[in-house]
């Protein structure tokens, strides 16, 4: 999952991931840096904050215009990130309690995403029967189990998106590739891995938008 070496700090990991989702290498503002510091002081894992950033980017992509950054600032992710932090703390507290039964409220982010993705694909197979064989294959070979962590969840979602893309007619695939392509001169300030993640995110988001798989 890490875009930087293992020795990278929490702040470096979050900043690199945010710039990848944003699609631009401009540095964080003073207010964004202050917010990032406050998250670091709470001692939550990097993955928790990354979930919130990813959710924010997916939601913002609906309204983003071609060529514009998906996210204008890290502060735009604050609501989603702090929601993920709250969920993380509730899960940690619940794991130490006597009641081991897990409700929908305390299910892990990966469990929720996995269930949502399966439900979305089932609807997709009904709406677009031509994709039903691909959906069936995905259910059996890719989505047969819940990913253990955030990194594996991202890998699973990536594989689902790429296989669905391959199942579309060539003309549509070409159009989606073009819509996801975009070069920002500020990307020179991003790490190589962040640039790759940014391109992948835009392509997979375009696929989800086309197939109606975007999060609500």
C-alpha cells in the first residue's frame, strides 16, 4: 500500500496519498498541514486516513471538471477522514468488549466495501446482461472473500475495475482511457508511485462512473 519507503513518516505517507488522489503535486497549504498534524497526533493508522481521502476523492469526482483537481485541499477530506477515525475507534473499543457480535455499525471498512461492491455488481448484471458473465466470474474468483486489510481491498477493487473495463467494447474502453488521461505539470513534484496511483484512480473511477458503481 505504501507509496513511500517504510521509513516514511505518517505525514509523508498521507501527503503522498492525498496528492495522488488529487492528481496534482502542489504542496499542502499551512491550514492543510495543521490538519494533517492533528491527525498524526491522534495516533491512528495511515490506512484509516487513506480510507477517508479515497472516499472523498470518489465523491468529489462526480462534480470535477476535466483538467481540474479532484480535491482542492486536504481540508475537503476532513469530514470523511474524521468519520473513518471515529469508526476505527469504535471498532477498537468493541474488540475489547464482552459482546463479540459485530453489527453493521461496527463492521470493518473492508467488510462494508466488499458487501457494497457485491451488491452493486449484482445490480449491474441485471441492468447490463452483456456483462453478467464477467460479473459471475468476479463473484467466484475475485470477490469470494473479504480482504483482510485496506491494501488488499484496493487491490481487489482494482482487479474488479480492470476486468470490467476489459469486458466493455473496444470503443468504450478507448473512450474511458482517454477520459482518464490527464497530465498536470505539477505532477513532477509527486513520487513515481503517486503518479501511477493517480492515473489508476482516475481510470477506475471512470469505469465505475460509466457502470454506475460509484459510492453514494
